[in-house]
């Protein structure tokens, strides 16, 4: 077997129909190629649900807030705009949302680890026309005022500290902000017909709220030269107008008139991801990408089709750039960077007087939050959550599956991005298959080494998790006979508890028919892969119990979940 790649090997294993029953991997788990033909999933939007939201098969929506109505004691604000999500220590998260009205402000909704709303409150008052903004690496929210005398304010999503005006980020018609976590450099868009793309370069890296308000540094504007090469030019008088001047346009002030800069038409949303800042210019129907390391700025998307007026921008955990439509079809679209095309992910119907705002993901990357700014009647905004019924998180997890056939080894690679699995070392001895395992750099276990083997595997598993890989494990330890499930070993639970990662249980039906034990070749048949609800380590950690009991309880529940799913099938 000469240098065969995992993907090429998978293509060579034959024609087997695989059906993901209720799995519904979120479309944002697909990388930026957005090639629907490469997957068995369908990305076609279905008829609108009871909330007026068109979704892909298997996805559901719920309303989490409505303008003017109480959310756990807080009256949800009008004209919800830019938003972001922040982790909480209890495994939950907070969704923050701007208010784009004269009396502005920012509201927050706190969710627990089960996605239940537990609290809602204001994190910023006394501001005006809060449009978009951006999260910071030190867990604060930058909210931007969209008017000529507007400032950027730093807010505490947790509601413990008052918002602070950040004068170093300039006074102009702000739109959005994005922060480089390596340098604390803050990039900003401007919503005017001849807007600049700005950045603030602090003298020192910022680590906590309160430091930005005191930070000194350079305020600069982008100039794009030939080939997309970027040059940054210093801007003067970014806050105070010259004495006697009535001009509120930052780049028209006397001190800045001769500064060269790239004039964008209506800068909108901005988002940092993996060394790049993506931002939209609604006036030219474009999404741009600034590559920080290479110092280039080029167009990622330009179109007038599915996404004519890109506004708020976000990026999934896998790198899928997404933008909300400023009116139009009321859609959130993903961007295929290889085809310069946009494809709809979510659409709200019947809201002709509104626009989609504030798209942002929960920490797992599986729940998407956004708002219809003015709702169906043009006044009452609605904030939504969208998720799959039974999603596999698109961050590293422990995947635990019933094992009936060698086919499972390959099936998971087709549908679980960045995955590897743990197998017994004896599989290396199998002709062809063993060679394949060695080429794919899986994790092997020598069961004869006992506890030493577990320590070695745990170390290797941790390294894979940190590298962004999900770990696939078969808790039975070996293939069971058709219709039988062997007692579950405790390895999956030990890994989950030690690494603080959820277990995603999987039940596979039909794989033993596709590739029976002892057979060399596979045969075509239907296989159903049931990706079940994750179980979380926090639910099994008890200081009153010894570690072995916590592991035992988690293992028992895992086995029960898979056995209960098995009962749905006549074997």
C-alpha cells in the first residue's frame, strides 16, 4: 500500500449507502468549500417553521427574546443589532446584543449548560445607536455607536463592571470591531460612503477590562497598494475636532485631508478568525479578508445573488465565513471562498420591514443566535436560536460507538471532521487494513501493558485533542456479533473526565451487513448512523464519590443510551 491517503482509501472501499439518522451535522461544520456534493447531507431550506424560520432538515429554531417583553426581569431592547457570545464558568454562555436606537445600550442573556435562560440584564446605558461591535480576547464586548460623534465602548458581558468609553478608538461613525488576540490590535469599520478601515495599535498587550481605556498607541487607516498589499498610515485628531471646525468626518479634518487611504463604501460587520479579519462593505456587495501575517487585503466575496448586501459578519469554529443580509431575503449565508458564492443557511419569512442582525455561535459552535431587528410588523424585533436536533459538536469530543464491523472505522471519517480513533495494536497485523492504520497515524493500545497502556493512551489522546481532533473509541473493545452488545469498558468515560470533553454516543445499524466479520470485500447496503445527544463530564463529577465511581456512572449511562437506541431497530 503505497502512500495512500485516508480520503483516497475511503473512495476505494466501495458503494455503501450511509444515512445519518437524526444526526444533522450543522452546515457550519463544513469548511469553507461549502461543497454540498461531497456530503450525503442536504442544504436545501425547508418550509418555514412555526417561528417563520426556514431551516435545513433536522434543524430547529426557538425564540429567546422579543423587543418590549421581559426576559427574566429585563425588558428586551428595541432594534437588536450586533452580538457575540461569551463563556461562563458553569459551562453556560452569555449572548450580548446591541440596541440600534437613539437611547441605544446593550442587553445580555445568560444561558446555563443546558441552554436554559437563567438571567437577562443591561451591560451598557447612556449610549446612542449601538450598531455592531466585536468581542475581545479578554472577554469583553466592544459596542460601537453609529453616528458622526460616536465612540466605541467596552462592556462587561458578565454585568459586574460599568461600560467604559474608549477614546483611543476614535470618534466617527463606527460600525464594527475585531481584535487580534496575539497583539491586541483592534480593527474597525466605518459606515459612510467613503469610509476607512482603521486599526488601533496599543503599545502594550491588553489582558483585562480597564486596560484598554488607559492604553496608548497608534491610530491608523488602511491603504491598499498593488496586488492587495496593505500599508497603514497614521491618523491625526481621531477624537477631538480642530478648534472651530464643524466637520465630523474623520478623514476630512484638516490634519487628515492629505492622508492616502482605501475608500470603502459603507463598511459593516467585521470578525477575527485564525489570523484574518473578514469585513463587509454593503455599498459594493463585498466581503473582504485582511490577512494579518501577509499584510494583504483582498475580496473574498462579491455578488448580487443570494447575498446582495452583506452586513453583520461572523465565522464558525471551522472557518466558514457567514454574513447576514441587510434586508433583501432576510438570510444568513455561508461563503464558499473557492467559488465566490453564497449559500443560504437560515431565512426568516414575512419580515419585509426588517433585517437580520447579530449572528454569533455558542462556545461549542452548534447553536447560532441572531435577530430579526424589527420583526414582522416593522417595530417588534425578535431574537432567535437555531440548532440541530442531535448535533455533534464541531469542536474536539470523545466519540463512542457500538462496534459491529470494520466499516465503522471508515464511515466516521466521512462525516466527522478532524477525527482519529483508538484501536488495539493487533489490528496492525491484518493485511492491507493494518497497513492503512499505520499510514493514518491512529492511536494504538497494547492491552497487555495494563495501567501503563492507559497512561500512554491518555497522553496521546490529550495531544490529539489539543491539536483539534475528536477521538473515536469503541467501548466494547471488540466487534460484537450481530444483535449483540458486549459490556462497555471504561476508557471513553476516563478520557472524557480527564480531558473535560463530552462524549457523543453513536449507534450504527446495518454495518455488519455491509462488511461482515471474516469477509474481505464489502457489499452495498443501507447503513444508519445515529448520532445521539452528547453527555457532559460536569454531570458526573462529584467530590463525594471516588473517581472510579464517577467513571462507572458515566460508562453505565453511555451504555444505556446506546442500548435504548438499539431497541428502536428490529435485529
